[in-house]
């Protein structure tokens, strides 16, 4: 197992709260000298110091002071030496977040005050912590594994309640527990094979292939379930990149405003009002939509509008979801042909808007035009044929709506859930993979286990099983940090915020 060997044991400090005006600011100090560092600058109301004499996990009222004269025993506090009135939390090793002696100074909030307290700590023996260094030390000291460490950052960046609840579940061990169980089962089989090969007189491999085959099938099933959950996990963690397209005046900006709940986009009767992309992030009953409202797609001589149309096409190319807004009160034309060509093979929700007016465009008309244009292209374009599958309409959903009357938006929400959340999500007993690094490791483990199954079917010698079982074991170890090197650890924690 490759592990980080040169862990710094010096004392680190950083601001653990947001750098903004607030009621409270926290300066966190961790390391073997953290108590001594704070002892130099902390005094009780009577002028006493000596945090090391206090019990762990206690909070103490006093002052942060400055000046070398304050370091000599118990002194009478000079008002000019007082920086701030504080509460100091003491957590002694190993029962702290980092498993080291840790002190947190709770001072008055505000950028100036918090920075002054931090500077005082740094002048008295601590150094400024690197991004994520507190959590990195918790990992290196064995208090949490790597998947739990990554869950800490996911909690901080959660965009909705589903993502938050899943991140908390991972911090409590949902992923690491399942991975550890799988590794325990795999290492048992490896040990059994190695023992049998070393001592065939006492350990028989008769009938072992059948037993191992059943075990492999069970592990494959569990790995597959975790891989499949990654699609839900991506939606929960990152949201759905959603691009709104349509002709000018179809109701795209009105649709955006209805979702956001306020007038974010300018809505007029003048075609081409939206010239550039407008981005918004909304929470739709727990699912995040990263919305981009684009310029209306049409042939135009206007240079600025033409640039907006080209950008709309570019955004649509990389979208997870296309919302194609059609003005159902006017007929389809060559501009719709261009849009339909552009969205071929993409997950799409078609909104037949302005249903409060006399409808001219029907669902059948749209499907007929899509079938005609896509059918012609699929005869020539193998990539499109592959992306659409056997049913070219499998990823197309149509909804009749009216932005003016707010009709159909509840159906839109239900459609989003059905398209992107596969099955009901329960965090009580379900492991949901939200980390791409974890997904790749599970895929590697799955491939290794498939190789074991192939070796069994081809009646290969038992040592072939052991090689691929060990490969699977190592891949899963990447998730919890049992098989990682220093470069990967540093890369992961460099993405953390300061003070965490």
C-alpha cells in the first residue's frame, strides 16, 4: 500500500468561517504545539493562562492579547494589549477532528477582527494552513478514510437537500462501509486460494470454482448497482445542465422567469430580444437545474443576434437536457427544422406553449417532423443512429403548457424526475455514488471481477483468479484511500477551502 509518509506535524492555523462580516468568526489551530501557541495569547478575565490544565472538550471565556510581556506568568491585563473578547474551545488529541490537539478561538465576526486574531496566532508559532489541510490530517491520522474526507467537501458544496443528505450519509460511512465489506469478502477468497496453493494436502480446492462463481456473481451485482447509482449521483451533486431553445418569441424567457419565480429575463413582443445566454440555477423540488436561456434560433442578418444563435447551438451540443419551447399558436417553419436537427439524439422536453390560445401545432405534427428529418439523417449518420437507439423518440417528452396561465409546470417537474432519477431514492439503505473518482474505481473493480468470472468459465488455474481478485481489491481501495499515493492525496485536498 502506497501512502503519504511525510506528514507535516507542525502547528497550523486558519480561519474556519466565511470571510465576511458576521456575528462570530472562528480561528482554528491544530498540531502538537497548538495549546502552547494559544497559551501565549489567551488570558482569562483575571489574567491567568494555562489551557493545558483544562479538560478536553471544554470552552473558556477570556481575551486574546498581544505583546511579549504577556507571556511571563499571570499578569494584570492592560486594556491596550487586548485584541478581542473570546470563547476558546479546547479539544485534546486524539479526540478531535484532526486527531491532534486542536484549539478554536471564537472571536467577534468581521474580516478585520478575524484576520487580526489569525495574525496574532501566526506570530506566536503557528503557520498558515494549506487548503483542506485540517481534513487531510484527519485522513492521514486515520480518523476518517478518503471517501469520508471527500464527503466533507460535498457537504459544503451541496446544492439541494438530496445532495446534502447523501453527502451526510457518505460522511457517516455509507460508501466506505460497503466498499470495506466487499474488500473483506475479496481478501478472504484471495487468502483461501493462496493457502490452498501453498498447502494442498490440508486445504482442498475441490468444488471451489462453483462456490467462487456464486460469490463473484454476488459481488458483480453489488458493484453494478453502485455503478448504476452514479447517474442519479451526478444529478444530485452537479444538477442538470439544461439549455432552453426555440424560435424568437416562443416563450423561452417567460419559461425561465416562471421557473426562477421573478423577472430575470426581458420579455417583449419584439423578436430577437434575447441576444446572449442568460444563466440561472434553480432548485426544482430537490433537483438542481443549471438553466441557460439562449437567443431565439432563426436566420438573421443582425451580427450580434447571429453570434447569439451560434452560442445557443454550442450550448445545446453539451447539454444534459434540451427544453425546446414551441409557440403552438403559429405553424412550424424552416427555423424549427434547424432546431430539430440540432437536438437529434439529445434528451429533450418539448413544451407546446401558448395553449391558452387556439392551437395550431399538435404533438403529432412535431413528432412527424422529427421523424421525417431524423429518419433522413439516420440513413447517413451512424453516430446519430447509435445515440437514438431503436426508438428515436425514447428521449423525447412533450408537454402542453402556458407560461401566461402557468399551466403544465407541475407536469414538467414530474417529467424531469422520471427522466433523470431512476427509481425512488432512499438514503436509509442505499449507496449512491456521486464522486467520479469513486465511479471510475468501481468500474475498474467490476472489470477485474468480470475477468475472474471469465477465468472460472474457461477453467483456468486458481492463481489466475487470485491475480484479478487482487486487482479488484486494489481498485476498491482507491476509494477509501488504502491504495493511493501522495500526488492523488494532495490533488484531492487542494480543492478544499481554507480552514477545513
